[in-house]
C-alpha cells in the first residue's frame, strides 16, 4: 500500500514539472476629477484586483516556451460622482479567460511574455442615485463573453521564484463591468512560482 501511495505521489510531482503559478495584485487610483463651470462635476474612484495564473508548459524551443494558461482575476471598483445628482457605485468583477502564453527569454533570469485567451466575465454592481427628491438603488449580476490579451516581464530571483509585472486588457460587452467601456485594463505586480 505504501509503495502505491509513493508511486502516485511521484507520478503527480513528475507530471507537474514545468508549471508556474503567478500571484499578482493591482491597484487603480485613487483618482479624482473636478470640472467647474456650467457642467460642474466632482468624481472620484479607486479599485483593486487579485490574479491567480496557473500555466502548464506545452513546448520549449530556442526562442522561448509556450504555455497553456488558466488566469483567474477578481477585482472591484468604488466610484462616486457629484453633479446635480449624487451617484455612487460599487462594482465587482470576475474574469476567467483560458488561453496561451509565450515566454521569450531575454536573459537567463529575465523573460518577456505575451498572452491571449477567451472565456467569461461576470460583474456584480450596487448603484445608488440621490437627487431632485428621488432616491434610487439597484443591484445585480451580469455576465459577458470576454477576451484577454497583454504582456509582462518575469525576473527570476531563484530557479523557483520570480518577480512579475504585467498589463492585461480584458475586453467584454460594452457598458458593464469595472469601467463603462469594453476594455478593462489591469496592471498587476507580484510573484511567480516555478516547478
């Protein structure tokens, strides 16, 4: 029985070779804007995100390595605007866009990578509007097909650990999500773990 357990553990470790796990965090803001005159407006927003990226190496060539990547990102944004109305919103987003990543080795410790994938995005929002004798509140979840693409830099501190920085653009249906447009650009910094 012990031999079977040891064989199963060994097989699991061997099959997991040439994988990496990236843990990245991102912060956007705080940002604010004041517009004076007839179109008076004061707005402020802040946001944060956390990414977990698991990648399994598929192929290695002299130019670099090709990975199957499974990125998962969870993020949120709080924003408020004051005009003739006071508007406040809290939006949370979850993205899962499996795809491929290619790491090009620039130096034995440094590599640039580009990635692309497609999947799903889901957004939950709580919005409140106060003004002109009316108070409204709404909340709900929406989902959308999403694609993601971007690039990053990976700097190996040791054979098993690296520092990583990247920018990734998640594109979903217009008018939902962490921003009002289709593009949800996320900057992330963190660590990569390689085995």
